[in-house]
C-alpha cells in the first residue's frame, strides 16, 4: 500500500497522469518510501528461518522477494541513472535476477530455498542501501533526469506491489504445507488476508446485451503493457453471476460427487486431479464430518458465505460444467466491471446508498482473483515495453489463463478493470475463485 505525502491515503497509480510525472514528483517519492516500507512490514512477523523456506518451484522465499525487488531498482534505475554508481554485490545480479535473460544469467528458481547466503540480515542491508541511494537520486536529480527515469520508477513500484502479494501467498503455502496435517497455528494472520463475508446470500444472474465493447486500458495513468492496446471485441449476449461461488456452493459440488465425475472435467484437469489426489480446495481440512479452512493463525470453521478460494482453473471449469454454466471470457468480465463503475480494488461501490442499484448489481470484483476461460495472449497491436522491461509480460503469453479482479492481498488501488493477471491452470496457492457466466437464450 502506498501513501500520498500530504494525506497518508493510499496512492492511486490508476489516476497518475501519463507523461506528467514531474508534477507528481513528491508524491512518487513518498510512494517509493511507503511501498518499500510496506514490503518489510509484511515480512516482519516471520522469522529468518521462515523467510528462508520454499515449498515448491513456483513460489519463492520471502527473503528472495525482498532482495529481488531491490535488485529491480538497482538494475533498471540506479545502474542506468545514478552518478558514481557501484553495485552492492555483483553476485546479487545472478542470485536475484528472476527471468530477465537480456540482463544476465539467473540462479535456478526451484532452488531459491537452498540459498542460505546471503542471510536475511545481509538482504536487509541491501534493501537499505538501495532505498537510500534511490531516495538520494530521486530527490537530488534535475527535472530532466527525473522525467527520464520516472516511467521505470512507476513500473518498479507496481512490480514491488505485485511481489507484496506473492510474499503473502508464498509464505502461507510454505507454512501451511509444512503443517498440513496438524492444522495448528503457525503465525499471526496478516490483517489484509482476513476475508470478510459476502454481501449477500442470494446469487442472481445479470443480463448483458453483448455487442461491441472496448477491451484494454483506456486511461491516462499507469498500466502494464499486456493491457494494451485497447480494442473492440464483439460480444454475444450473456449472463453473469452477481456473486462469486461460495464455500457452501462448493461443498454441494463435492457432496454431489463433483470431484469423482470425469464427465465434468477437462482431460488435462482430470489427469492433474488423479495424479495429485485432489479432492477439495487447497487449505481445506476435514475433521469427522466438518470442514475447516486452514489459515496461518490456525483452522477456522468453514465460513459458508465466503467466496471459495485457492482453486485451480481445472476445478473452476469442472464446477461451472456441473452448474450447466461456464467461466466468463475476459472481455465479458471487463465489460461487467466497467458497466458497474468498478475502477480499482478497495474502492467503495459507485452508488453505495442507491438500494435499487445495489439490488441489481455485481459484487466482490476485488475479493478474489477470478478465473476466466480466456487464454493469456497478446492483444491486437500489442507492443512490449521498451528496453529491458520488454521481458516483463509478453514472453509469458503461452499456456496460461487470464484471471481478473484482485484479492484481499492485492495492494490498494493496484488493480483496475483492464488488469490481466495470469497463471498456469493448475495454480491454487493464490486467492483464486470463480464467477459463473452463461450464454443468453
């Protein structure tokens, strides 16, 4: 979460004027301070030993996230723009480079948990030096230089916000995986990860006429390159559910044999389910006839009205088939979000006092990341960001599925209606859920 220098409120990158970063210089400097501090606050409850562990190749240790986000600023801003620049440790360029092949070689991702050195204390010294040198540069450079580096600064801040969510989901997977059978408390649950109940127990269908709809980012603030270019999509008439699927809905699916019926599953999904023995969402625990949800502070009774989470695309698709429905296409989801005035996560509803509007509305757009049926691919006229940042998104546009929305772990004001998250279809350790859709008659 970032703050404005004057009010302490979250800084909204979605309202940052394009090519006008100079006027926002002081606000961006304060945002840099706060984003850096917030990453450390998220990590602070966990011991150095906990920040070292890695539970699977797709996740990373907390310590690595803290170092990698520093490497990003050091590599893409300090090394290019800071006078008399000197690397903190040249070996860190290998240890903490994630996937930027144009920059250099990378330490193997599945083995990050084996990286005993540098220790957490050394990583925090690295963060402190990078933060200090960045602030010296941002505050001391002339306007022309600030304008040259500002786009990289904003990208770096949004990049670190993404890693803040990964810190929370990766450490949760590591600690809960280690204690998967006992179901005992392993840490204090971060406040931002305490999900509230859904707004209503009634899940209705909302009608959309279809037609031409603009998909992609249309504003003047910040966006990632994979949200561009905005373009027209021809949508057929469709319906979409007002709420996310709840835990109670999912228990009905399980009780009806949903995990045992191959006719509901995609071929790859059924093979994945059988190979891994999947029979319920991640972090669910059954004791006798009762279901519990495992969180860091210990198992909690299954909240029936809460949106189901930590499910794969395969599971979401099987549930939709069971309901004689489907997952929304990403262009449909975006049209729905725009139609109801949703601009960014953790923003109040557009008309909170209009009961008529709220009775026929769409809810929970930022409660969990929502699987779509859309493959992650380039939009028409897509162009990767210039320079080394060209590897940020475009090269991953194969074999992954788009998710829309946000989650309780997403930094405030980080997401937007055009935001495209993406994961492989078997991913479950993020706050992933589903909203049903269906074709209109």
